[in-house]
C-alpha cells in the first residue's frame, strides 16, 4: 500500500501524527519494534484506518470496519514475522483505543459515538482473530479434534490454567489416557512444531507450549504410577544429542500405566551409559526414541551395542526420525519398529509373558 500524502487533507495528516505520537507514548516497546520503514508504513496505515472508519460511519455499516480490522491484523502478522500474534493484537487494540480518544476530531455529533462503537467492535474481532490461526489439515483429522483445538488455543494464548483444565476435563469425561496422550497432546505438539516452522509462532511460544505440556503430563503420574504391576520392565531413552524427550517420556509413561515397571533415562543418553543401565536394570524391552534424523546413525550403533552386550533383551525403535527414512529399521537387528507407543504396548504384552 502506498499513499500520496500531498493529496490528503492536511488536517488528517496532523491528526494521524497525533495518533501516531500518542501510540508511541503509550507503548515504549514500539520504538524497539518499529524501524524507520515500519514507522512510515504505520503512519500510512493510520490514514487508511481513518478512511475505512469514515466510510463505515458515513454508511452506518459496522461490518465494513470490523472486516477491515481482521484483514489488517492478518496482514500485519504476515509482515511482522518477528512479532507474535498476541503482540500484534496488543498493538492494534492500543491503536483502536487511541483512535477512540481522537474520534471527536474526525467526526461530529452522533457520528462520534458511532465511530467509538465501531472501534470497540474492531477491538473484539481483533482479539478473536488471534486464535483463528490457520492450522494444518492433519491437525483437523481424527479423534478429539475440538479438544485438541481448544488445547492448542489455550497454549497459544499462554493460558496455563485453561490448558490444564482442558486436559483435566478430557480425563474426567472418560477419554482413555492413551487417547489423551496420542490424539490430543502428541498431535497438538506436532502442530506447534508446524506453526513454529511456518514462522506463525515465535520460538519462546513453542518453548512455553512444550514446558506447559510437560507439566500437564506430570499431573497424570499419580494415576500412572498406581496401576497394578506386572513382572515386566522397560528402559526407554533418547539417543545422541537428542533433546526431544517428550515422545520417549510418553512411551515410558504408557508402559507404566499398563503395569510395566518403566525406567526412563531421558534425553541424550550416551551408548555406553545405556548399555550399562540395561545391565543394571535387566529390562525385558529397550525402547529407543529418535526425533532428529542425524541421530539415526548413533541409534544404529546403540542397537548393535545392545545386541552384543545383552542378546536376550528385546529392542524397539521409534520416533519421528524413522518416518523420514526409507524403513531403515528393516535393515537393523531390532525386534520392532512402530510409530505409536500403544502399538508397541500391544505387541510387547503379547511377546513378553
Ligand atoms: C518440543 C520440540 C522441541 C523442544 C524439545 C523439548 C523436550 N524437552 O522434549 C526443543 C526446544 C528442545 C527442540 C529443539 C529442536 N528442534 Co524441535 N520440536 C519440538 C516439537 C514442536 C515437538 C516434539 C514433541 O515433543 N512432540 C510430542 C511427542 C509426544 O511426539 P513424538 O516425539 O512424535 O513421540 C510420539 C511418537 O513418535 C512415538 N514415539 C516416540 N519415540 C518412540 C520410540 C518408540 C520405540 C516407539 C514405539 C514410539 C515412539 O510415541 C510418542 C507418543 O505418541 C517438534 C514438532 C514435531 N513434529 O514433533 C519439533 C521438531 C522435531 N524440532 C525440530 C527442530 C528443527 C529442532 C531444532 C534443530 C531447532 C533448533 N534450531 O535448535 C532443535 C534440535 C534439538 C536437538 N538437538 O534435539 C523440527 C525437526 C525437523 C527435521 N528436519 O527433522 C521439528 C519437526 C519442528 C518442525 N516442524 O520443523 N524442539
């Protein structure tokens, strides 16, 4: 968008300058976020906002301004990828509030209140638009989609209490733990990764989603660790410098829930330490989780080392990295590869008597 400032009523330019100055005075963060080019665009946008608001008020049609507000919000989210949607919402809400303060300089008589009510509506639709983030088709398929969407929205709004409540409600409505883990939490985290990859959310938001989800997983521990136990043991861990530990943690938790004794060694476990741990704990099954494809080589080495040191121990491999390969596990001496922890449990409960 570009405007020929010389063709605009000088009074509007003066008013735009007042709005611009007031918004910078109200919010000191703006001076850090806006370079010279952004400041110019923001100034032009204020003039556009005047013209859309004036059109809507003159025609007494609120939708003209509220539809524009949603369009503008999405445009700004695309243009300012370094800022997340919440921050851009704050900027726009502040902006509409400042416009409201100056409404009597743009309008006269009854139109002033009309303009203020349209600005109030623009604030509401902008607040709603924050959650209307475009998600992948995969995220919208399968079981528990509404809960998954609500959980993702709560996380994206950094609303820890709500996110926790959504998962607690899912549990009390009778959804099996396996489905909460795999259909709600796993697929939400997968979508969080997609949103980060597409630059729709910033890395701090992705970290928040991860740490909050880990906290929420821990709420299930009283249930998980109070199940009747079977004489079966699993050791789970992540290989190489792998920091993605939530998948391995879920595998371990779900086995514990199914009565197995579970020992989760966590992320980035060196092969010799793993082989030593197997000697100490003597599990029936070792589950190796790999998310980043560059650790598949180390996983292969770990499999060979376990086979050599503990030939009777069953070995399972899984995690995102394997789905990027051409079934590499078929060439390894492992007992099973599966994508899902629940599939591994079904198999292991049959094989380990
Ligand atoms: C959270 C997260 C992180 C966190 C991890 C924190 C933690 N404590 O776990 C942090 C911030 C550390 C991180 C870092 C990085 N990440 Co990251 N991360 C993710 C994210 C968003 C979610 C992972 C997760 O927890 N998923 C939820 C779990 C439950 O699902 P899961 O792991 O698939 O596990 C399930 C199944 O696979 C299965 N399973 C798992 N293991 C096993 C094992 C067996 C035996 C079996 C049977 C089943 C099984 O059961 C689980 C439950 O159902 C993913 C997105 C995604 N698509 O997964 C990106 C993602 C994996 N990360 C990615 C990237 C690029 C990175 C970084 C390189 C970013 C960077 N520039 O620093 C680093 C690498 C760090 C490292 N060395 O490992 C990319 C990988 C892309 C690629 N080319 O492979 C992804 C896919 C994001 C994306 N869409 O681009 N990340």
